[in-house]
């Protein structure tokens, strides 16, 4: 009987990984297509403004998201005091309140920025679209925690189709101004969030009474800090490039980063399915977690090697075909960034285990080092080595991150074996 249940559980996990991966892959490809079409239409200068404002809004949105979705993903299935409906409802309530403060902060910040790279109105529109995205993210995390990824994938795909449609409309009209494209993103994000919240209400339900707001805010501190640091070492280079080198440099760096991060969907999908599953395994049968951790890391490493080699081979022709010869420099940058795929794959797998077993605070230590190193080296080297220097710093940052995660994972395994032997 136990073997039958384990077999059923494994099939359910594989189905959810497959569903989430396929849905995320299609959504990311649609997103990349939208950005690709916008980049081709606007050119490096105007596209640099578009991507700079969007990145700055996303970078600062950690003050809005505050690790709520990752916390919900980890605790939604296994929390002993509150139901998934209560936890999800409280996360949405917190995002509404934090979002109001965040939008005011973005508005104040916009007065002090270089408006040639960060136009004020464009930045505000992008921030509003990110706010709506955060409501959608919480809805998606709710379904992921419930292992109802058949709903998640359609919501993710639908949101990107809604963004692609106005993009195509403006392209047909030969619009070469970044504002309509960003406003189209805002409308698409708003509609997507309303649909996602409606489905959560129908399938999971909302329970705002007895809201555990203070409990969640306390527990999400390490998750919020972790997400903030992750965004810094993944996206701060775009802001630094825009601030120090200008919008044209961002216009070349942005396409390479878009294509690279599109492939992050593979290890991220494994992380988002395995995190709630691994957390549940650790809470029920902690003796099985070491073998599960080994399998996750091994599979992710093999996958990362294949992706890195493949990207190194096709990077330049891929950029030429997708963006045109005007973006040749983006192809050189993408080739240089290809090793990040294996580093990221291993990092995601190690992060899955560390978060599931309650060592998330150890992740934060590594992330502080990586984020600090990223900012210091970028500010020091960008004026000397330009965009290629930024790419090398990105690789170094991810290497430090992966090494730190793996080291803490090995320490945890040793500690866990000792605890099991003594119990």
C-alpha cells in the first residue's frame, strides 16, 4: 500500500513539474517575443528607456512582494494553524497595503533620476503594471502550493497573451514610442490579476477574518531579504548600466539578459514544484530528505551543463535572427553569459533544499556577499571594461552564489545525518 501511495505521489510530482515547466516555458517565450518585437521596433535608445524603467520598478518591488509568495509556496500546504485560503488572503491584503506605500516611494524617487534614461511617466506606468503582477503572483503561488498547476499554467500563458496582443497592435501601427507599449502592459497586467483572483476565490476561497498579518510579516523577513538580494544581483547591473552608460547601452544589454533569463524557467519550475513537496517530505519523513536532495542537485547539474553548452553555440546566430544585426553586441554578451545557466541550475536546486529544511537564513548570508560583490565590482569596473565587464561580474556573482549554497547544503547534510543518528 505504501509503495502504491509513493508511486502515485511521484507521478503527481512529475505531472506538476511537467505542467508548470510547459506553462512557464510558453509564458516566458511569449514574454520574450513581446520584448523582442518591442526592441526591434523601438531600437536600442527607446528600448533602453523601456527596459530601464521596467527593471527599476521590478528591482524596487521587493518592498511590495516582501518574500510573501515564496513563504506561501513553502508553508501553504504544511502550515499547522492556518489554511491555505487564510494565508493567501493575508498575503494579498499585505500586498495591497505595502503597494500604496511603494507607489508613493516610486513617485518620489522619479524626481531624482535622469529622465533621459528613466522618464517619469514611463516609470510610474511600469510600477503600476508590476503592482498588478504581484497580485497575480500571489494567486499563482496559491495554486502552486495546492499543486493545482493545471490552473497556474493557463493563468501564466493568458497573462502573456494579453500583453502580446496590444504589442502586435502597436507594431502594425508602426508606433515607435515606448509609452503605448508600457501602457499596454499595464492593462494586460490588470486584467490578468482580476482573472487570477477570481479563480482563487472560486477554487481555493478567500478568508480574510482572523488575518495572521503580523505572523506572516515576521516570518517573511528572511524571505523578503533573500528576494531583495536576489533581485539586486540579477537586475542591479541593468540599473547601473543605465545610470552610468546611458539608455543605448541598456538597449544592447537588455536583449541578452532577456534571452538568458528565459531559460531560467527550467530550473525555476523544478524549484517551484519541489519546494512545497520537499517541505512536506521533511516535515513528515525527514530521513528521506538527503536522498531526495542528492537526486534534485544531480539532475539539475546535468540539465545546466546541456543548457550552457547549447547557449554558447547558438547565442550569436540566435540574436541575429531574433533582433537583427543591429544588436550584434548583444550576441557577444549572451555568448559570454552562457555559463550562468549551469551555475543557476545548481543554485536553484540547492536553494530548494535549504529553504525546505528551514535553512533559508543561511541563503541570505550567501546572498548578502553576492549582492555586495556585484554592486561594488560593477561600480568599479563598468567605466573601464564597459558591458563586457558587467557580464564578467554577473558570472562571478553567480559562481559565489552557487558555491555558498552548495557549501551550506553539505554542512546541513552532515548536521542532519548526525541528528538522525542520535535520535
